[in-house]
C-alpha cells in the first residue's frame, strides 16, 4: 500500500515550521497510523533525514498521549478512535494525508507533531481532584452511589486528556476537557465538598491558560475519542455560575479549603 | 452574550408581531405606530434596553473574537468540520451583517434617509414605497435570512451557555430554535414579498 504524507516539520518550539511531502510504498492496511509513521521514520533514517516526532505511549487508545490532525480532523476520519487505533484500511491506496499538530496557543508545538499539553496538567492541578484523608480505606458499601450517576460519572471519567477537543474547536476552547473533569468528580459523593471551589478554580485556570471561549458548536464531541458529550460543558457552566454567585470573600481561616 | 442575545431575540418576536399588522390594513398599522409613539416610557425604555443590549452583544463579540484569534494564532492548513451546523460556524459573519442591516433599517424607516419616499406620519406608505424598490426589498429578505441563521444557532446555544443540556430536552430545544428562526424569517420576509407581489399596496 502506498501513501503520500504532508507532514508539519518544525525543528524546535521557536523555529518556523512547514509542511513537507513524503511518500512510502511500504504501508500495510493492517498497520495503525502510528505504525505507518514508524515505517516512514525508518525510511527517513536510512535516507539520513530526521525522523518525524510524534507523541505516543500505550498505543491502545487509553493513555491520551497520541494525537494529531489528519486531513483537518482531530485523530482522523474514524469516530471514537485515537490515531494509535486508527488503521490504514480506512484510507485508499495512494491517498494524500495532511498531518498537522494540534493548534492552540495553550498547546505550543515542541517539535513536528508533538505539542506541550502541560496547560491541561495545570487545569487538573487547579482543582481536578478530591482532597481525601489518606487513612485506611473505608467499607466498600459505606458510600452509596446510584447506578445511573455512577455510569454518567464514568462516561465523563473516560476522558484521556488527549486534547482533540481543543484541536477541533474553532475557538481552541478547552471546555470539553475541563467540563469532563468537573462532571466526573461533581457527580460523585466524594467530589461534593469541593464542587464549587473546583469549578471556580478549574475554569479560571482554563481561561488563564489562554484557551478560547466555547461557542457551543459541538466539534469537540464529534472528534472526542471517548464520545464525551457537551452536556458536561453545560454542567460546568452551571457549577461555575452557581459558585460565582455564592462565592464569599476570603476569610483568613478558610484560606485554602473548600 | 447569552442574556443580551435573548433580549434582542425577544424584541425581534415583538417587532414581528407588530409589523404583521400591516396585513390588516393601513389604518390599523398606522394606528399601531401612532400608539407606540404615545407610549413614551415604553418606547424609550425599549429603545434604551435595546441599545444597551446591542452594545454589550457587540462588545462580547469583539472580546470573543480577540480571544478566538489569540487562542489559535496558527491556522490549520486543512480543517474539516464534522458535525457543527453552518449557522454555528458563521456567527461571526451573520452577526456583523445583521448589525449593518440594523443601521440601514433605522436610517430607512425610523429616520427616513434610506433613499425611498418618506412621510413621518404614514409608516404604512413608507413600507410600501420602500419595498416597491426591488433591490431594497431583496436586501431585507437576505438580511432576514442571515438573522434566521444567527438565531438558529443562538436560540439553542444560549441555553447551553446558561447550563441547560439534557438528553431528553436538548434535541427538542434545537428543533424549537430552528422552527422559531424559520418563522421569524418567513414572517418578516412576507412583508417585502407581499409589497413586491402587490398584495400590500
Ligand atoms: C437582532 C439581532 C441579534 C440577535 C437577536 C442575536 C441573538 C444572539 C443569541 C441568542 C446568541 C447566542 C448566545 C449564546 O449562545 O450564549 C448570539 C450569539 C452571537 N452573536 Fe448575536 N444576535 C444579534 C445580533 C448580533 C450582532 C449585530 C452581532 C455582531 C456584531 C452578533 C454576533 C454574535 C456572535 C459572534 C455570537 C456567537 C458567540 C459565540 O460563538 O459564543 N449578534 N446572538
Ligand atoms: S498512544 Fe495511548 S492513546 Fe494513543
């Protein structure tokens, strides 16, 4: 199988980049897109060219490391699929593929197809956790959670933080990611004590990172490899609005708590 | 954006219902216009609220547009939209064109400097005289088409912004937004079309 690649090549974070055309006849329909890049890179190395840098880890669609645009679609044309799980049988022999990194000022390109997503980490660090005492575990059934709530929390928790939502959004908004985390924790009893402060801190961090504003367009949910719905964004907006209205001025003692 | 958008949309519905009285006849329509002018508090209250809403709506647009371009300084060479509606992707085009239309519309029918015959005491006659000029009538229909597009996305989007999204209601909300936007288009467009067709004269 033969494929033509147009790949964004950028040597360093500050260097200018450009699209470069490569061609390989050594493709196989059973390969994943990342394996295709592995093969292409072997060829580039033997030609004395720098291999294409891309991020990856699990290669089974669960870690969220991989991801780039294929012909203008985050993670490529197959719904609910990361590029590591996308096989070449979904492309035609001789097809031209345009591979570009996620584009957002909050995701600066490090090299080629690899971007720095530390902004996501900082959003999580701002409030995407439950501050629980790390003592001995309690009885498994001490906290009752209705099954439908547990399922919805799990749907939101399926977010792997890949960044496709930001990449696909015309506004480069991180609302689907942040909303997924706020929904996941906010639906669980363990997440209730910090629900308001979490919404405030995570949304403020998201805005401070320079992501755009959600326009309710829905491109994010279409490309999300985990099929997370923009319902989580409405919930984030609700939690944030409620928390903003009831927010109290900081008093000395409660400084860092909920 | 959501709140000011809804205020504007609410006015649009009221304005449409008022305008449709043109089909009842000259006296009813002119009487309605006359009546509005006498309700000083209501008239100027509405005008003030609309002015503030338009100003804030445009101010939010400018801020969001600035954030949008700073959040993605390097554009994609290729970008393929997946599910988003045409209406949702063109909010930044339909909005400013509707704004330009609003300015023209005020000059045309409120101030009377639109270039068609104008008599402050006869709004009915002004509408007929205005829409007898085919390019003017077509411009109105096109502007209403863009307003319809803007509202098709906006009327569902504002609820999502305010935190309303539920699998049972959201599909119905989107359908309702499309229907209302469509009715607004048909309602407003019917007037220039009726004048061009000679039904209102
Ligand atoms: C009759 C006039 C107008 C009405 C009834 C109206 C109504 C609305 C509504 C209901 C929304 C949705 C708000 C939300 O989702 O939060 C909206 C959004 C928007 N409006 Fe308007 N609007 C009008 C005029 C304008 C004008 C004159 C402009 C531009 C100068 C404009 C630009 C926008 C933009 C860019 C958005 C999308 C914001 C986003 O993507 O988040 N609109 N409008
Ligand atoms: S490499 Fe882990 S999700 Fe693709």
